[in-house]
């Protein structure tokens, strides 16, 4: 399959993820996640192709993109919130280079220690017009749609990606590698820090 054009002018890639921890805030079992979170946010801000992320109401940092809500998968968990993030990227390759290398790759490596095994997709991707920001409810709706209907141009994953024009997309793996290498230089001290942290 030939690679489709990644995006028409003005389209940006949105990403929402959601999980549930093995314990509540303050539980020693999730200390490794909490201690790594600032470094992950900083690494993202330095990554090629990063546009921005939503903050969380009442937490210092970027403003929240709307009221934070959670998908139905939280029901019955005993939690009223769960680890989640919402961000915008220039393209699929930029997000993939950040997610699977450097500081964030270290977090993924240890995620099974902090999160329960999910029976829903861990993340969802979709395209948005450059003139608008997605909000938390957009992410929740797309994640639930992906779970219920499988990947489509409305809601997809790295495994089954789509271009902004709705066509199936072939990820440029060489570009991913080049971006990851470029990002590495700006993450060296952050990576050294997270590698010293307790899991």
C-alpha cells in the first residue's frame, strides 16, 4: 500500500489516553509513575512535532481543555479519576517517536507495575482542524467509539492508522527513527533522571 499524504494543511493529530492505577494517589505502588510524570511532560514539550497538551484544573501548568471527564471504563473501579492525557501533535510520526523512545519509553516499560490490565484501548488518535482544540469529552467519545467499533478515520491507533483525508496510512518508520534520534539529544538529562527513579 502506498503511503498517503499524512495530513492536509491545517490538520493536527490529537491523542487521548486513559488507564487505571493499581492503587490510589499516595499508594507506594504508583510512586514510580507519579515521580516520572513531570519528566514525561517536559520531554514531550521538547519533542519534535509537539504542539501542546491539556493541563488539569487545579494543577499548576497548562490550562485544561474543558472539564475533565472519564470514559465509562472507570465505572465499578472504585476510582473517580484515572491517569489520562490529551495532546496535539504535528503528525503520527512525531507522536510515535516520542511515545516509543527516550523518557516515555521508560515509563511504558514499567507501566504494568502501576496500571491494571485494561480491556479497552490504552489510547486513541484522531485528526482535528488547526482552528480548534479537542477537549476531554472528545477524547472520551473517541476512545469509547474505538473500543466499540474498531479503528476508523474517526478513531484509530498506531497499529491501524488513518490519514486526515480518511484513507489508510502507512507510517514512515524512517522518519520515526530520525525524529527519535533528534529528540534524544534534548532528553539526555531527563532520561538520566528517570533511570535513577524507583519503579
